[in-house]
C-alpha cells in the first residue's frame, strides 16, 4: 500500500495536502494526468501512423508558406519546447498574440487563446492561410500536397483530386478570391477536403507531443517522495489561494475563458478575445458541425459558438494549462509577463482591475490575495514541479532526411 494511502487511514482528510478540506482535496486528486488522451474531435485519422508521419513532415516544411521561409516550427520550435520564446508570434509579420506551446494541445477542448478553433485539426488551417503567419491560399496548399507529398497523403486519405487540371483547379486562391469563386462547388469541396485532411494529419502528429506524467502525478499516484516539502506546501497554497478555481483538472485548466485585465502592449489594439473567437469558430466550414468533421462529433452543438448567459466573452482568454509551464515563457495572451514570478504577482494583485488598457470587465473569480514571502516561494516551487515527461523521439525533434 502506498505511503499516501497509508496516511489516508489516519484522521487527516487530505493526506496529499494536509490542511485542505474534503472538497479541496478532491480538486487536488482531479489534477492527476489520465493515462490516455481524450478522443480527437471530428478526426477519424487521429491515431493513423501514416497520417502522423505526413503531419510530422508538413509541420517542419517551409514550402507551406508564401515565401517558403516560414514553417509551423518557426513559432513552435522543438528546441524551445515547441514555442518561440517571443512576446508575440512572428511568421511573415508580427501578430498580436503570444505563441502557446503545442505540447499538450491534444488535451484541449478549444484551441488558440480565444478559442477560434474547436478542434486540433482545424486550428492549423487558420495559421496556414493567415496573411501574417504563413499566407498560403487553400488552392496552393492542395497543389503543394500533390507536388511534394502525394505518395504520403494517398495511403492515409485516398486519391487526390485531379489538381493537374488547372482550368478546374487554379494555382492559387481561397474563398472570396475571384479564382475560387469561379470554381465549381464540387471542386471547391474537393480542395476543402484536402485542406481538412492536412489539418487532420497535423493533429495526428501533434497528439504525439503530449507530455507524460510530472512529479505531481507521481506524487498523486502514491510516490510520497516525488514532491519535496516546499512543493507540497505550494500545492496547498495553490488551492487555498483560489488558483484551482480556474486552474483545475488534469491540465490545471478549466478550459474556460476569463478576463484578467491584461493590458495591451504599447501600440497594439485592444483585443476582444473570446467574443471574436466565437464568431470565427462558428463561421468556419471546418468546425465540428461542418461537412469536413468526421462525425457526428459527440456533444457538438450550435450553442458552442454563442456566448452563454453569464459567461464573459469580451476580453476573455482561455485559461492556459500549467503543465510544462516553466519552459513556456513569456506568459499571457500577449506575452506581457517575462517571468513566472511576474505573472504570479499579477494574479495575486487581482489582475488589471482598475488599470485600463483592456476591454471588458475583470473576472470576479480573480481577486487580490496576500501571501507571505514563504508562501509565494512555495507556490512558485509547486508550479515548477509540473514539468511532464518530454515526448518521445522521433516526434520531439526535427524529422531526419
């Protein structure tokens, strides 16, 4: 019997974090990482090795940008724990938001800071077409798959459309362009399906980048020595200070959207956050209710794309996972916080309430908290204990050849 279970036989209601009540202890136990990833949403190819290998290659291939210099790995570099270390991402141009690591993205219900994609396979399609990121038109994407990856694509997804017929399939164009609008609807659909399949291949690869158990998970599994005294104290502080009201569950994220009052960077426009993301996700043909999702997707409904009563949307951003936190600086949706200490102190002061520089209202869940110096150091030690086992080779680095 593990040391933790043996302790549980005593009167202490929470042997994992002595001093916590039963409900708080349940929150701690719910942080343990499950053994298996959740099922992919709308992607029947998520566990297909051939699809994963295709996605692996595409992720690192700069030919999928308009200048053939930018790749997914430009912002999600394996040598930087699959992010870029910059305050805001830079593809072809600077964008307005920080690059989140793709480590553990497969655990997330929604993708991006504002939830503008409702699946891991649909999110890369936005980056590929974004003029500031990779600026590749949908037709160019299909043609480049046919030119460079046809033998890898077809075993996973079947025959490509006759893209060599440039009268039907022009060299470039996306919805809204004259070239695209002149195409037959069936040909538009065929190109959309190629794009969706590229996204599904990328998801199959990205699912290989889920980090394994951390010291916290080993501790919750019964290894009492996995966390030191300082980390165990920090776990208790984390819960008692209310951090777990948003940073809960196996990813230490409630997968919801909250306005923290993070001020915009100098010269940057005010960011509407979730309210803009909802509109984008709802309008996408690649969402979970669209014709390109392998479905039906359990639980998907039109309500997913409408702000619910009482749920803040304006200026709200997704609660990020705290796993593998130390290697994902800078922090915040706009990378405003250079260090873990800075972002922790911002939360402890109650966010940006009253400071201006953002839209909407700061979430009532974020209230000022006073910690002693020792409690703050313990909290930081706990957060640094959340580094999970790094993904396995070959997926964790650049492909060979």
